[in-house]
C-alpha cells in the first residue's frame, strides 16, 4: 500500500508535495485523500455501494463549504446513465460498465470530467468539484458543483457614472468575461488562461482583439508574464509589477477599471486586458500618459463639454503637481512677481508664523495626507465625517495657533481637491510622490528649481515606455492626427476616421483597396 502524502503547515512552494497515481484499490485512494486533507473538518467523504448485491464500492469526496447541498445526486446520476430504465436501482451496473462508459466518452453530464492523476483530483476538490472514486478503476470522475456566495452586479464603486451603463464587474472571472463578450460580439475577441500560484491556484486570463492589437505589443506582454505562474496572485494588481517596463517610475503604466464599457473601448483601441478570478477590477495595458485623463463617459456627452472636462483634468494635474512648490518659490524667492496688494495680504496672514513656507507646507501636507488615509480606511459612514470635520477643525486650529497661514491652508486644500479630479487614482498617487521633491527644489533654488524639476520629469516621461510603446504617445513624437482624441474630443463623425487604433484602420484600409 502506498504511503499517504504528509503535509505540514510549513510546507513551501519549493517543497512541492508528491502526488501518487490514482490506484485501482479504493482504500489506497481513500488513505491518500485523507492524508492530503488532514484536519479539514469541512471535507465530506461519503462511502457507498452499488451493483448486484451491493458488492461494488465507491466513495464521493467534496468540501461542503464550496459545493451545492445536493451533491449526493451526482452518484445517482452517474449510475443512472448506465442502465436502460430511468427509475429504480442500478443493480446490474458493474465496474466494467462504468469504465467502458466514461472512457469512451458516454454522454453523462455537460460538466463531467475524467481524471487520471491524483493531483487533478486534489485540485478539483479545492476548485469546488465533487470527485467520485470507484474500486477497481485507477481514475476518478469529477462534477463541477461550486456554490460560493457572490455579490450581485451593482454600480461601479471606484468609477461612479452619471450617464452611461450602471454596471460593474464582480469577483467572478467567468461572469466578467461573459459580460465583455455580451458587449463585444466578435470572434476576434480572444481570451487565454493560465493558473498562477502553487497555493492559491488562481485562474488568470488575458484578452485582446485579434487584428487590432499590435503583434509586437502582444508578444512583449507574453514575454513579461513568463514565470508569473509562480506568483501567489490574490488580486489583479499583483500583475502590474510584472507588466511594467519601469517599476521604479512614479507614473503608472497600466490602468484599472471596474466598468465593462471602458474595457470594451480599450479592446477596440488595441489594448490588452487582464483579469483574475476573485478580483472585480480589470487591468488595461499598455497605459499611456494622456489616457489617464480620459474616461469612457467622455464619449456620452457633447463634444464641447467633454473637451472642457478634459482641459479641467489637465489643469487639475498641474495644480496638484505644482501649486505648493509655486507658492513656496514666490513667497520665498520671487515676492516681486506677486501683485503688491496680494503680497501685503499674504505678509499680513504670515505675521507671527514661526516656520518658513517650506516647513509650513510640509506640516499641512502631512496632516492632509493623514486625513486622506483615515477617510479611506475607516468605514464609509464614519470616514467621510472624520475627513471633513478633521479638515475643518485642524485647519481652523492651525490658523488660530499660528502654525499655518490661511493662504497655506487654501493652497493645500486646492492641491488635494485637484488630485481628486483625476479619473485614475494611481495617477493621483504619482502626483503625491512628485509634489514633495518639487517643494524641496522650490525652497532651495526658487523658480529655477521648479524648472529643473519639470525638465527632469519631462525627460523621464519622454524616455518611459509601456510594453515597448512611448508613454507620451501623440506628444513625443508629436502626432497631430492622434491629438484629435487626446486633449480635445472631436465630433463622432471625425473620430470614426481617427487613427486611434493603427492596426484596426490599417486592416480596414487594406480591405477597401482589395
């Protein structure tokens, strides 16, 4: 008799368990299963008999916390397919009938699976399958019976919408892919799967629109995710570090979305999407700079309004990045550039402040970041109240105690509000990181320091690439035609002929010529 595998809590990925083959002896298979799932109290092992005089034996194994409550019906359904009548006991069934029927692909159930390895059986049980072992047959039958509670489709939480579809993805990979296919009904929409992680064994999928995505971009993506099957992937954000061309850049090189319409639009633009079972977000790559200021909702409004909103987002980007450093530079080095009346007002409010503008800005920025994180981590009904009340109380107290001037409070508040105006949260995080180096440069060198900082940021952006494509695409190198859907949104008739997706329009142009 084979020894049952022995697992310990300290078992690591590098020390993989040795899976025995499925034995024709039922007791050996039972011992192996009990060894793999020792101390798993929610594992159900049901032994039963069948055939003439109940001489044939088998057992069913499953997790009652993962499967449906009517799992014992699978044993009856398995045997009922082997007898000519529809009702009554299957007394004439033998193990030879079972082997002949299932190994020759008899039509038993649309979700039946034949397993020949013990590793398959173990993985099947963990995936919510009901596995049946028969005495005298070195194989097993598995039925998919997963029944884990899932939340219903609701409005997007991180991307609320005013006009457009009010539907979001959920934590089910199959449901999410089904939603995408229902909106993009094309045989050129391809999805590929792989399993990641030795412990979590998480199902990962990536999709693209064949003929639209650039072949070199797709190849670069596949090369980057080589070896990712060793990653214990819990959420789709784990994939970002594998896809990034530069993990040390503060600027994000992928986008995230919970909205199916944004996902479909990205596929039509030649993007690659990635999904993970258990994550409600979709990763979109490659991500380019201007795309972090766009939203699928821009195309649901009139052209003038959408273009105005994009200009406001770009202005918010500059305010969130430069406003504190600009105020520090003007008040410390370039006071002559401030109008006299405004300068006198600023000096009057700063009278009695014991800190220079740089220290004052650092203190207020620290308090604001603290309130921001507290508002995010606390429960939603409490978080909004704490952040609002905390900002009012601390701001007023800082002014009255002469720790900060009213102008500095206004500057920090406007900076925070501007960062909230960006559609992508990961771009706002980049601004939070870059804001402080610019403040130090402004406090040290004034306006010259800000110029040097901006030049360094631009050089970094110009050299940054995402899956081999320029991060500042349409701007560096400059492409005026592609700018029709970058800063401004032109009317729909012009966008139809806009080279937004180069591969797609090359393909359609070739068809017209032929």
